[in-house]
C-alpha cells in the first residue's frame, strides 16, 4: 500500500489520502491497528479500527499515537506519530465530527411540513449570530475535530454573504463543505458557491408535479427549482442530492416518479420520513411513509442493490441493479432511528447548540460569545454539552414531546 500523508502530523491536518491497495480493495479501505485503545474515526474496537470512506477521518484523542495501517489484503505501512488534538465525544463514546450550521431562520418558502402559513415570526437581526461570531465558532469547532460542516437554515441562500462565509470556512480548513437549500436561488449562484469551496449540495424537491409542489411549498417556484437542480447536475456539485419529505396522502403517490427522475437525471434521490418538527403540529404517525415501504415499491419496479455506507450516515443508499444512473437514499429517523452512530450536532441561527434534532433544551453559545467568553471557555462549554448528548430521540416512546423549536429554526 502506498501511503502518502500530506503532512507530517495528523490531528489537525488529516492526510488527504492514506493509500490505495494494488489489489483493488475498493479505494481507501484500510485497517488501522493501534497499541493504544483507539479513539479513531467513527468505528472502534479494542484492537482494530476499520476506517472507510473517501477521506478517512482520523482523530487522535489526546496523547501521541502511532498508526499501522493495513488494507484488507495485508499490505501495511506505518504512519507518523500523531500530534495531540482535541476531539468531541459524548458519554456513549460517539465522536462528533459533523456540524450543521443554520445561518438564518428566514425562508422564502413555507413548506407545509416545516413552516406555518401564518405571518413571519422571525427573530430580530441582532439575535442572529453575526458573520464574525460564526467565523469564531467555526474555528473553535474545527479545533475540536469537526470535519464536516453543512450550511442550512431556514433558507441559507436568503442571507447575504454566504459565498464569503463559505470561502472563509474553506480557507480555515473545513474539508467537507455542503449546503441544504430549497433551490430557489441556487442556479444563479451555483458557480460562485463552488468557487467559494462548496463541495456537495442537497436540494429539496417534494413533488414532480408543479401544482402539487406549489401547494406544498406555498410558492410558484417549481420551474426555478427544477432549473437549479439541472444546473447543479451540470456542475462539479453533481451528483446533487434531492430531498423529498414524504407525507401520506400528499406526495406518497410519487415514489416511483421520483425514482424514475433519479434514473433519468443521475441525481441521488433521497426520501425523508416526515418528522414531528412541523410548525403547525400536524404530524401524526399515520402521515409517515415508512422507508421500508418506499424501498419495496421501488425495488418491485427497478431492483435495488444496497451500497455500503458509513455507519453515522443518515441515509441507507441503493443503486439500480440494472445499472441505470442515479441512486436512492432512504432516511428513516422515525421507523429505523440511527441515533446509535450519530456524529452530528447543530448550531441554530441564534447561536444555540443542539445535540439532537429532538433535544428538549438547547445551549446558549450566543450569550457566552457576547459576554466575553474566551476560546478556552467556549471549548470547555461545548465539550461539556456534547458529553451529555442524548443517547437517542424518543419519537417512538410513550410520552414523546415534540420539541418547541421547529425544523425551520433548528436547521435540517
Ligand atoms: N430550506 C432548506 C431546504 O428546505 O432544503 C434548508 C433547511 S430545511 C429545514 C432542511 C431539510 O429539512 C429539508 O430537506 C427539509 O425538507 C427537511 N424538513 C423540514 N421539515 C421537516 C420535517 N418535519 N420532517 C422531515 N424533514 C423536514
Ligand atoms: Fe423553508 Fe426549507 Fe422549511 Fe421549506 S423545508 S419551509 S424551504 S426551511
């Protein structure tokens, strides 16, 4: 195995490429064996750590560590001694590497499963974190081992300055920069976003029927969003992830149409179970379309093959067995919760840290920032909050209480 770390240390500077096995063992799969109890990446055991993904995320906890990397065919190599760096862990041993940052609570859509049709109830501008505050927090989170940042909202593209913010995140070393958007303002800004460092995009699309789309989103934006998806598909953001929240009786008749759209366009079509995070409090279990049903329906028409995924990933991924382009992703937080491997935390637009979408409480970073907390204070606070991350959500337990914050305020 050829090992080509990009820097002598890895901790803050992860190697971009660890190595490739001449035996074709699918890309960068390696075993990492340590003589210390490993605190590495997302998979752990006492002896071996199986790291996979295009860019293995290696973090070292504290103390020096020497890694011996071997691929499944036995080719091995020794990698440098690691520099100590800090990582975020919770009390269940999960390492937190992904941060979703909501940069605004405003939105130009009013999706029925998210916002209310009622008048605006946005927070005042001064309640929302400023760009300098967001910059400072991003650096602190990076120093704590956050490697993936997804920008979300509200609708992130309604806030001026997104491209500059992305460029700053990119320049301080965020490796994996992505965004979730409703697509309304995407087409015209796609090139600038990419130039700023955006690498992946999720675009919401809840119907392929213009009238229905407009009823769901309460806009007239169907054609604009379709154009944005096509633009993203022609760009280096391809393949775009297209997200549909299925709601029984509204758009669940379109499962096959969405799958067909993926086959025609090559997008990754992702079906998300409706979660109890809607402003109108209309969610009931009977409105949830289980991912298993979606899988069965598509599989009956076009057989699907599962694609391996990282355990912390939200989506179960499938390709079409007949080799057609496109992928299917199933996100089943209600019927098949994936909390056991969750690596995510969220920062709301008004500066609250949330350790789970369904947290009952959030944690006020904005006050700390504005009261003059030092970086060390913030690191300590964030570490203590993350340590108490919930083991899992309780949607399926009796007495579940819908969080007071809805999706548009939390950031999906
Ligand atoms: N405005 C952008 C958008 O719609 O893509 C980003 C923010 S939105 C809150 C992020 C994601 O949350 C979207 O994919 C949206 O479909 C999803 N979402 C919103 N409310 C939801 C709900 N109640 N259940 C499941 N997903 C939801
Ligand atoms: Fe806005 Fe996104 Fe919520 Fe729709 S899902 S109302 S686009 S924040």
